[in-house]
């Protein structure tokens, strides 16, 4: 067993999710125990800076370095706080804060199985909050920069959670979609496993057998932007989806928006605020003006876009519809969004990962705790058929603090 702290702040930039996790076994016999989990909100000024950078604002190198340091300091403080009442962790897995994500130039290729060769068209993804500083501030070896190795191997660098989902959530005789609803939506498709496969802990030998995953498009990113816009900054999210639930979605707009190239693009694919951010939201507002929609109607319509993009992605690119969908991430608390998903996916059952024994709020942080544990043991953490990489690779850079060798 190794005690690991998993850290991540997603595309919603709500704050840092920290999970103190006991990790037992490897891919063949993985078990996790969530000892403690907490979300640490960013200071308002820092959150505003991050969102501004994600929207394309320019930074000087001095400002860039200061922002990188500030994020690392917040991550380190979260790590120290989450373990304060427990035995000290041996390792930190820090995803950091994504501020820029550029998928590979040939991400439009149609074959999920045919990984491309690294070249001039490779992608780029930048996560701030450098692991070396976190390691020094906490005194704990820190694994960070998880996406770069997959990208260097020709992959998208995302999503990285499917391999851990496969080890923790695969079920006998039932196929699953594990749908994350962060700022951007992404999912893992797990085909049904035979009882004997699970009993023999043979997940590893079947990792290439039907497991899929990709980004589905916006989840909370456009909704949060709409709430801030219509509340003049007084609110940052629609609690429970209550505001959207009071409106009526405009189906004509949803159908028009679904013609956006990303939704039609075959996987592997990934996206971020670079596409579904402020500029996209402003275009949505302009197009909505012709339909005389209230703020609640706009929120309902953007919610319907999230729902429709997920359903479209499943129906278009999966070999078959799943038997069950498990939601996680902040959007899993949006009751209106969950109801609309259930209605559009019927008769597929829509539940949450918490109902399957894995926290909806800290599943991603748990994932990077596991990936960190695998990294120090020399276990690859990507799935080439998901990301498009040319091979399985070790994910993350290991940053040791001076305490470990002084």
C-alpha cells in the first residue's frame, strides 16, 4: 500500500480537488480507499487570472512565472492541509491547472485504433503549478505533467482516466459509460466483462479490448459563463440546475449548434476552453437573440446542448449504447442536467459513480493519485486506443524534494 495525495483543478477552475488515497495493488488488482477529500477554492483574484489566461489573454514571462508559482503554492497548501490529521503521504500526483490545450493537427482521422506517428502536427497541453515547487514546499515526492508523454507519442494527452476506470469500475455482464461532467465533458466506455475475467483480475490483458473514451464537448463551461453573465458576476454556477429548470430549451438552436465541427469529428478527440469558452458563448448569445429567449431559456438551451452532445457522441461513435451511465464531476450535482440525460438516454439507467462506490467529487483526483503510484513503479498509464498515442508510455515527471536525498 502507498498513501498518495491526488490533486487536480479542472476546466471549470472552481478550485483544487485534493484526495488523500491509499492505493493498493497495480492494474491487475487495484484497490483504492479515499481517506479524505476536500475542494480548496482559489482566491478570487487568482481564479480570475486563470480564467483570463484560458480565454487567451496575453502574459509577459514575468507574469507567467508568477502565475505558475501562485498555482503551485495553492496546490502545495491543499496537499499539506488534506493530510494534516493523518499519517504523512509518501507521494503526490498533481495534474495541475490546464490553461491551454491544443489537440493534434490530424485528430480528425476516423480510425480510433490507428494511432498516428509523432511529428510536426502533434498536440500541446500546458498545466501550471509546477511539480518541482510542490515537492519542495511539501517535502513529498511529486509526480506532475502527466499529459506531455502521451502527446509526445502522438496522442491527445486526454482523456487519461479510462485506464483507471477500467480497473475500478468494470462490471460483469454490463457495459458502462463513465461520464465526467466538468467544464468539459469526457467519458470512458467499458464493455461488459465476463465474470471469470474480473475474478482473475485480468483487466490488463483486455485493456485493448473495446475500452474507448474521448471528450464529448462542453459540460459546465458554457453554463457557468451564462450564469456569471446573467447574474452580473454575482453567481458562478447554477446550483442544482434550478435556474435552467425554470426555462424552456430551444431545440432549433441545439440542432444548429450540434453541427459544430467538433461534435461531428471522429475520435480520438479532446477539447477545452480554447473552443468552448468565452468566444463560443458570446456567439451562442448572439444566435439566441433571434429567438427572444429569457436568461432561463438560454440556460436550459445550453444544458440541452450538453445533453445532446453526449447522446450524439454515444449514438454516433460507440459500437453500442451502454447498459448504464455513471456520472461524476461537478455537473453530476446538476439535477436538471441529470434528468434531461436520463430522459434522452432512456431506457439506459443514469446513476453516479458514488452509487458504484467511487466519489463523484474526487474521482479525478483519485485517478491522478493512482497514475502517480503507477509512474514510480514504472507502469504505463495511457491507453493508445483512447488517446491516439503510438504506444503505452509512462505518464508524469517525478520531482523529488531535497528532504529525500539530503
